[in-house]
């Protein structure tokens, strides 16, 4: 059980650099969305130069005691010149208010996007401290050495940044390259096999922002780093570049995109009416050159592989009948899962058959809009089974969606009341 | 009532609106990807890139300027929940 016993004090990463974090071996669910069979760690670091000490990130509030004990073993509070916040989620800022009370002279360094969160975290105390937003290329001098900052938004919050300590070639990346894997041996070459945790972490935390991850990797890859110090899981001192390359591979769409624009028509149907509409929309979209449409009956499909396909597609049209004034559960399950993948710039559309009230289409549209898809065509609703004319309208709907995907849609001109009517 | 036109290029839609309309009021109705988070000018979710007609939009408030700066927004970016079209035409897309 050596792996579950915490180191008593700080752990040296290099001369002047120490791990001062905390271990949380009993955690079994992180942020509700990540299962953590191996617990996790909250890695924080102290960096010493001739002009003072920088603290890089803190820990979850209930682990503040361990954090302060390790900090006090490497620095006095009045030596702390900087507190770097690479990310303001509570598992990294839980000890911040107390740290600032103990080291009120410290300058807080964070990305500009972190400011509103810091205001909310410190509330009335915000104005009492020296707070400095920093962006890529800015530095903070520790006398004979310096920290340099790299703005890397959305890995995985808007505020995320990385900090580079050139003297020891250490890159502090907070959640990027992290894993929920608690092992007191701390370093990747000593810890147990954490590959599953590393990949699961990416899937649950970073995948919805995979384009931003790639941008961050492009920014960081030129650095000649000898060690990556993330905020969760093992510290990557042996072959750290392998983790960057693996992350780059994970950040690619699971399925490649073809030369044509891809529209997925996904539906659930109770009596075949919504299925008929779906077929018509699919057939219409197929008529547009440069578009490849595909049809899926969600009742017979697994959601996880469908997500891979949606991630690679350019647009989705979701169809549901209205049952009990609602869209059906399979469609809701799929729409809930859509938050797990990147949807930036995708086209969305809704359709469905109904008997009495037909709320499902509007509900789907609202959800897709909430996910920030663009919905260029108002949803298509048909009462009971579609007539020949309604099937023709379905084909037209599919053609128009396909035209939007290709940037060939005729411009739509509306007056405000028309637009409001949808 | 004075009219203005807003074009949302991501959905190829132009809509005629009363002068003074906030962009967010129309963007959601026409299905544009410009959608809101807080609707109070704090979160930056509705960041909007102005392609043409910036001169026809309301001046940004101190709050909007602060949120734009904190979001490292470009010179042609605005917040759809704060920004009104005052007349003429403007062309926008999600920021």
C-alpha cells in the first residue's frame, strides 16, 4: 500500500522547485462527471528564486492543512512574492483565500479571463490584494530567474493558462496533461499504470474543447521542457513529450471527416411518421452536391459511437415524436451526451410528427441552441403521418439544410415579427 | 418607428428590426449560434464578431468594455446581450 501513503513533507522536483500539494485517495467521483477509481491529487508547487518564492496553484479547501504544512517546510509566508493561478476551479483555489490572508503582499497572477471568477471568490477582499492579469509572453521575475505565462483558454475553462519556468525547464500546466490518479510516488516513472486515468481524464474533461487543446499544444510544444507538472495525477518527468503527443492524438476527431459535408439525420419514431419525415429529409439532403447524409434510428443505436460520428459531422437533424408533451427519452439522452463532444460551428435542425400539441420539435431546438449550434431553418412539424406534400416539404427541408452546410443557402430576409414567430 | 437591419451570416439571415434592438433579441430567434449565457453582460458567452456596420451599433458601456477586455476580445467584437443596433445595417457572426 505504499502508493496510498502520502509523502510527509514537500517533494523536490528540481533545485528550488517543490511539490506542496495534497493527496485525495478516497475520491470516487470528481466534478460529478468523472469517476475516479484511483482517487486524485491536487498538485501545487513552490518555485524559489533569489528574489522570493512563487506558489503555483493551491488545493481543494479540505486539503488546505496538508498544503500549508508542506508550503511552510519550504518557504516563509513573507517570502511569497507571487501566487500563480493557472486555473480557478475550486480544487485549485480552495486554499487561496487563506493563503492570501497569510501572504497579503503576494501579487496574484492569472489570465484576464480569470478575473471575474477571482472577484466572485474573494468578494469584498478582491480590492485589497495586488492582482495582475497576464497573457502569453508576460513574465514575473523572481530575481535570478523568472516565470513566463502562456494563455491557453478552454483547457478546460476559459481562464486556463500555463506557466513556464525556463531555469529548470518545467512546464506547469494545471489541468492539461492531468489525470485523476492518486499515487504517493508522485512521478510518472514510479507511479502505477495510470494510462487509463490519463485517457479517461481527457475524454471527460478536455474532449469538448479539443480544438482549444490542439491550439494550446501548438503554443507549448516548442518549449524545451524536461518536466511537465500538472495539477492532478503523476508529475511527468520521464518522456514528458510522449504525453503531449498522446494528447495531440486524443484531441483529433475519433473518426475522420470525408471530402463531403456530412449531415446525420437521427430520429426516434413511434408509428413510423417521424421515420418517414427523417427519410425524406435524408433523401433531400442527398440531392445537394457535396453533401453526404446518413440516417439513424436511435432506438437501435448506441449513443457513445454515435457521438464519435457527430463529432466528425458538419450537421445533425434530430427527430422526435411528441409523447406526453415531450420529446422522447432516447433523444434527450443523446442531447444530454452532446455536451461531451465539441460542437463548435455545427448546424442543427429539429423535426417530428405529433398528434395533439407537438412540443418536441421546439424542445430539441432549444436544447441545440443552448449547445450553441446554429439552426438556420425553423423546425419541421407534421401532424400524424406526413402526406405526400409534407414528405416533399421534408425533402425540401433536407435540401435547404444541405445548402446551408455548403454555404449555398439563399439569403433569408425577415421582418422582426416573422422572425419572432419562428 | 425607425428600422434597422441585422444580418446573421452563420444562418444566412437578414432581419429588419426596430432601431434600438439588442442583437441577442434577434440572434436567438433566427437560430444564429450567437446565444446567451447570463444575459447580463458578465460571462462573455454571446461574444459577437461585427463584420460590417460597427458604426451603427451602440457605444459599449463600461461593463461591456471590461468584459470584452477580460475575454481578450478583438477590436471588432461586441457582446450581443449589451449591444443595440441604432439604425442602418450591421452584419455579424458568432465571435
